[in-house]
C-alpha cells in the first residue's frame, strides 16, 4: 500500500513539473521545453523497460499491437476531443 501511494505521489509530482518548468525557464521556446520533456520521459521509460525486461520478453506480438492501438487511440482522443 505504501509503495503504491508513493508511486502515485511521485507520478503526480512529475506531471506537475510540466507546468512549473516553463515558468522557470522563460528564455527557452515552448518547443524546446516540450522536446526536453519528451526526451526525459523517454529515458525514464527506457530505464523502466530495462528493469522489466524479463516480463517484457513474455509479451507476444498481439500484446504489443494491442498496446500500440490503445496508446494511439488515447493520443488521438486527447488531441481531437
């Protein structure tokens, strides 16, 4: 339970930084800040994937296709709705 609450707090803190960082770095363009944010999230995802590589090896191609479709549809729904 404690670990779940801790992960929730850390996730919300990281999400909150996307609004604070542009205010702290006004000399950078919004595109530069966005690219840096996506780069940091990508590196974080790669680190998590490295530590979960045994579990990820168990996934089938069908699992990856479903994950891609869910992520893609979620991105479209956020973008257009």
